[in-house]
RNA sequence: GCGCCCGUAGCUCAGCUGGAUAGAGUAAUCGGCUACGAACCGAUCGGUCGGGAGUUCGAAUCUCUCCGGGCGCACCA
């Protein structure tokens, strides 16, 4: 319908142009909105307001001319000018019933579209370091990223979901060393755990598993481990120097091969946990991309060579720098450290180079908001690699602050004192967790109230939407119990009986669904879909309370059932996009 | 200090590519089950859109400035 009106307007503008009334070349993007107030009709455009200035006339006069040039259309019953110069369109009420057979025919496909034109888009999200289980902070990125990906797919993009596994680098060495130290404790050694080590219980569990599987194979006396090692921070030393020394010692005492084994067991154990966790949360990937692989197959070297060829690399103070400041970054960045090791940024350049080479039309990175300062250097890298950095879209997800009622839940990662995503799922369930995460704009700092999400009362918005779906199912069960059968064609033939204001409102809301999906997808805003579903559920509940569906009058009954089943279908489609269940009973 | 995000009803948030009277939920008060599920519905109450200035037909929305909160500013990831 919206497209129809847009076509009519464009035609009118063309007419005015040829007749010389309008002397403009560029047309501002025409906005056609659904009216909030029914008195203003069904659709409105502010075209005359926008064109008044370039046309050197006042908005209302221009609106008159547009109106005169507007071709007639059977669906449009009335067009009028209102307010400062809005043009309001009134749609033939009989047109609105068509949405019900449309929904019935398309079923699960209702709401899908092809605006993405099959373009290849890669969405990378979560990508948390595999140094521990996912916590509730990652949950928001997971929920947001997966819904953005699913939305894009729904509107016709070819979506590739990817998790970048930071399985190389210092943090992983700290993890491996932490595991080994816990393992030594399993062997009976007594030690003070490094202040910069990973102290979560999962580290002990991995150590315990290794010890169980291979007994004392990796055992070394603690005295040998600590010999000539500088002091840790609490003893007046530096915690980074201390842990680095321990890492080196672990490698020496264990030998590289044994060290690798401990490292790999830790990595695989945690990675597997993350994979299962996300999968149970309704998040699935096409690819888990290894950073180590970039190191091993020469991708990092290759990418850096590209930069060197184009003269963006230079040596200084023993390190290799990328001249990102020439491309918009605030300063240059080290890519190879003095000790010869690549920085995280070096492999990230290679990773984005790799993404570009894979031929994606669009690359979407979803990061925690704390990484926002990182954006300019990645863009700089893409440009230095000769790519168009407008291919890259970085979406930032703000942190969620956890509350349990009034009480703030503390979060400290290194100490192991944090609420995991798994705990959250166990406590509030997948559906509520996803719904809560996706309910807010991603850039919005959000308060996540565990108590509210857990509550099974009317305070919980998840149940509100699910309940609407279950209610329709319940109506259908009641129909059966009363010995009636739903007569679908009879209902379709009598849709014009749906004339109460509740029914009209529902028809309009149902028709809006594809627009909502498209907008939510193109703007990367899942919360718009959630708000819509709440609206739809609300209108349904209101309707339910106002009118009996299972009436004796069969044509009316079947017409209402067809409407209500359309609501059920759209609720299911919308919740499906959010990977939230649609229960038949609650 | 510099950069990014945010500030809207008591609370949690929509609305932000400028548009018609600023909306939900929740809390508070009142009302609705002999009804297809009351996990629901209806009504009332509740606002200097953080403050100020500017841009124009028109600003919660754009610009500037100040205030307040969050996050960044590594040869960490």
C-alpha cells in the first residue's frame, strides 16, 4: 500500500515538473508515514513541506498543486491537505481485509522480503576471548548480533555469521599457565596463585580433568617453577612481569610440546563450553574463525606486506608501526612489538583483510562499547589495504548493568566473580533473556533486572506476547471442544463483517508487520520488532476482552477466527525471528 | 585533558535521516471474571524532553555551550 502511494506521488511530481510548476532536479527522499491519528487518514506525506522552499512557494499552495496532479486510484478514497501542508491519504476500508488471506497464504514467509537482493553480508559478533565462560555482558552482544543477522536474512541478504576466536596471544598464555598452576596444586604442590592469573573455578576444573587423564605427567616441583622468578605485585613486584616470567618458565619446564597440550586442552574445553552455551541460547554460527590460523597460514604476514608495499609501515624504537594517523586515526599503532611478536591489532588487520578477500558486500562487526576507540584504526587499515571502508559497519553494544530488584549485582571478570550467561539462562530462561536483551536499543546503557525477568507475573513482557499466542491456541481448542469446525473459506468470504474498531486496528497492525521487519533489519534495530510485537499482542488482548470469537453466527465466527489466526501467525513469525518460543499453552 | 555513547513520567524505556496534542510498561488510585485462560482489559494520576543559546514555517530530534553519568585514550586483548 505504501509503495502504491509512493508511486502516485512520484507520478504527481513528474507531472508538475513537466508542466513547469516544479523546477527541481533532486527530489528529497519522500517520507510516507502511517498516521498516528485516524482523523488524519491512513497515510501522510510531508512532501509539500519539503518542496515548498525549492519551489519558492508556501507549503499549502504546493500541496494543492500536488493534489491536483495526483492520479486517481481505486484504493484511495480521499486525499486532503491538513495542518501546515501535510497530504493525508484515506484508504478504502475494503482494501484492508486483503491482509488476512495474504498472511494465510504466505504463512511463515509472511514478512520476508528481498530488499537485500542476495547481497553477501558477514556478521561477526560475540568473539569473546576463550579464556573463560561467557558472562551476561556477552549475552547482550549474542542476542543482539544473532537477531540482527536473522533480520538481515529475513529481508533477503545472504548472511554469514562468524565468531572470531582469539586463540593466540598473551591472554591465552596466561590462561594456560593458570591452568598449569592449578594442576600443580592437584599434584599436591602448595603455591600462591598469581594476582594476574585467571582464578575462576572453571580453571580448577580443567586442571582437575587434565590431572585425572594424565596423572602427574606435567608435574614439576613448585620450587623449580618459582626459582629466580621476580616478585608478584602483592610482594612489591609487577604483576605483568611476574605472570610473563611464569609463562616462560612453564614453557621451559614443560617443553613446548607439553605446554601446547595443556594450552590446547584449556582452549578446547572453554571453546566447547562457549559453543554449547551459545547454541542453547539460540545462537549459531557458520564459522568459528581462528586467530591462530591467521598466524599459521601467513595471512598476518601477507597483510602486513601489503601495508609495507604501500608504504604504510615503518620501524621505530625496535617496533614496526602502522601509519594509521595518515588515515584518520589519532596516532600510529604498533603491529610488531620490540620482542618480535605481533600485536592483537596485526592479526585483526589480517582478519579484516581476509574478510575483504572473501568478497563480502558488507562487513558488520558487533563490538562491546568499550572497543569504540578501536574503530578508526580498523577503518584506517581497510583503506590502507585499498578497500572501501564504507563496506564496514561497526555496531556497538553498551554494557548491561545487572540488578536483582534494587540491588546491583557486582561484576568483576578477572577475579572470577561474575554472573555467567549460563547462570542467567538457568535463572530466567532463554526466552526471557533474549527478549530483555533485544528489547532495548543496543546503544542504550541498560539495566537488566534479574528479578523482573524471572517473574512469572504480568510484570514480565515476554509472557505478555507469548500469552497472546497461547490464547489463540486456546481459542482453537475451545472451538474443537464445542464441536465446531473452522470453515476457512466461509470466514474469508465474510471478512467485511470485521468492522469493530478493534478489528480495524488489528488489520492495520498486521499489515504493518513487513515494514517493521524491513526497518528493523536495515537499521539494525531488533527492539523495533519487539515493540511491534507488544503492540500487536496488546491489540489482540484488548480485542479478546471486548468481543467473543466463538459466537453462534458461523460467518462472523469464522471471519474472526481467520483474523485471530493471522495474529497467531504474525506473532509466531516475529517471535521466530527473535528465536523465542511460541508456546501453545503456558 | 581529548574522543565516543547516554540524559524523556517516581522507576525502566520508546520516539531522534526535524513535522500534526511527547508515548508504552511499571508503580499509585479506581473499575471489569455465571466469559474463548484475569499471565488479561478499561479508566485516572503522572512531563521545565538535563540547563542555556542558536538554526526555521516548525526542535525531544540538527548546531554550539555548560552540567551530570558510562566507556575509551598500550609495544593488553
